């Protein structure tokens, strides 16, 4: 091997080592220039005149970007340093601020206590206003006022038929009274006994009830616009017929004159009722 070949070989061997050393030095210099990490902190102040609303104000140091997690299941949301937070339901919420700086991020956490539910979104919703604007009765002119089936095919088991005489005068009235949702059922003398009440499929004793509390939610599992839930299990309480799978009811559609209500959860046998306004 001559001198030139030996020199070339040495250069090839040491060049990668030299480059690696140079890169390491360069990386160290870059890390040093990143800057300080953020130090997260924020204040919480109730907003006057707004129900369940709080002003979150970042007091973080060395931060240029902010993410908020209100603890209500929505997850992280990018926002400004100051943010108004609204909570529908009462409870304790663990609010977190992620403050990002040039040298890294930091997280601050505070508990926000909401004392009362805010029902105004429900009470002001078009569906609830229509529901409480009238009393309702099963549609006596429909060929299918009641159908029975599955979530994907509500008429799979029973496609409808005429109502019994004692069903035609049943009246259901939904209301919001004394800060509570109330339902009154007036059987007007006789209630239709479905498959779970003896004698089956016949008009029987009056099973009216008055001012029973129920829950109303805009959260729906399966088809529908809103959910109505009665306490207990049928046939002590029910809407439409006594043999519904559960006292979970969903508003499928509603207008000023017609209400379509579906009983049962999405994995249960469902009864679907067509009501008309009184």
C-alpha cells in the first residue's frame, strides 16, 4: 500500500468520527438556546350574570401557547390565555391548563365546584317547548299508533293495529313545575293491560298517576332528539303501554301537532308510539 492509499484510508476512518463529534457539539448548543420551560398557573373567577360560567385567566410564566381541559369529557382544547368556561351540570370539575414555552410545557390543575344544574338549555330547546305546549294522546286515526320491534326495525314484531277503546282517551301531560320535570297520566277510567298485566290485552283498572318526576336529557343513545326517563320499572310507571322494556323513552320526532316516542334502549325491544296534540 503506497502513502496516498494509506492517507485516503485514514481519512475515511476518521471522517465519520469527526462528523459525529461536530454534530454532538452542535446539538448541545441548540438545546441551550431553547429557552426556559413554561410554569403554568391560572385563576378562576365566577362571571357575574352568567349561570355556571367562570373566567379562567392564565398567570403562567414563559408561556406562548395554551390548552385547556375543563374536566367535562371534551378533552384538550386550544384557546387563548383567558377563557370563559360554562358547565351544564352541577359537580366538581378538575380543570387543567397546559402552558407551553420554548423550553417545554407545564400543567396546572384546579377544582371548580358547580353548585346547581343549569336547565335553561333544556327549557329553551324547541323540543321541550313543543313537548310541554300540549297534552298528548295516542293517535286514534293512525293505522299504526303503536308498533313493536328492534332499534333498526321498530315494526319488526308488530306492525300496528287499531287502539282499544280505553286507550283512545288516555292523556299524557309533560310539565316543568317547581324546578322539576313532571308527568301526569290520566286514563279517564280504564287502562289497557298489555302482556305483563292480568288479564292480558284487555281494558282494566285505572292506572293513572299524577306529577311523577322524570329526567329529561338532550343526550341520546341511539336514534332520537332527547331522552325521557321515568323512575322505577313498568308497569308501576309507563308511557303508552304497560309492557315496555324499560322506562327509557326517546323523542324520535316532534311538531306542534305530532309526537313520535320510542320506548326501550337501543339494545332492547322497542315500542314506538304516535301521539297527537290535545
